[in-house]
């Protein structure tokens, strides 16, 4: 009797079914073709939750201003004390947007790591 009941517990089957097959949510951000490989560096993928980065914001409107051509452009957030975005001012923004514009709507906390900021800066410079 004990042996018979033990045979009814399908633990083995359940364990095997777990973790198999691709998960629907695993598609990379900024990967419209769904290849699983984003064309953007990971540091930039973070931005895509709020911004578009391609020409004319072609991927559709988001809450944040489009980043195409931002280098050399007039800042849109209130209170940014610079006439045009350049390397130094963008680097400060990417370190901590609030340190540049205390009232900013951006909830991006910034990158403390200069290497990550450098990767983002190079990317932004290429989007012209
Ligand atoms: C949580 C959403 C969010 C994320 C993530 C985010 N941003 Fe932003 N960003 C904003 C918003 C909102 C604004 C507009 C702020 C304002 O007007 O006060 C903004 C503004 C900016 C601006 C100024 C643009 C202009 O038109 O002058 C730059 C540059 C910028 N973000 C770069 C980035 C980069 C690069 C990343 C990724 C490393 C990033 N942001 C991540 C929300 C975000």
C-alpha cells in the first residue's frame, strides 16, 4: 500500500518540466526583430525604458525626450545650466541627473562608474 501511493506522486515529471523552453519575456530590449540579441550595449539598453535613441525617435513616442542628436543640442529639461549638451555636461547628467537639474522628471539614478558613462557617451556621439 505504501509503495502504491508513492508511485502516484508526480515529482519527477514536474521537476523536468521546469526551466525548459525559451521564456516569452527573455527578448532583449531594443530588439524589434526578436533575435534575442540587442544591437545596443547593456549600458544603453537601460535608457530604452524611457527614451528612443534612433533617428527621429522612429520607435515611437516615450515619456522622455528622444536622444538622437542630443550631443550639441539645447537641453530640454528645466534648469540645466548649459547652452548645448557636450561631453562634460552629458557626463555630469549621466552621473546623476538631479545634480544637474534638481527638479528633473528623470528618475534615472545615474551611473557612478566612469567606464559605463564613457560607453554611453560614445554611443550618444554616434547617434548623429
Ligand atoms: C526612468 C526613465 C529614464 C531612464 C531609464 C533614462 N532617462 Fe534620460 N530622461 C528621462 C526623462 C523623463 C527626461 C526628461 C527630464 C526633464 O525634462 O526634466 C530625461 C532626459 C534626459 C536627457 C536630456 C535630454 C534633452 O533633450 O535635453 C538626456 C541626455 C538623457 N535623459 C540621457 C539618458 C541616458 C543616456 C540614459 C541611459 C543611460 C537615460 N537618460 C535613462 C527619463 C529617463
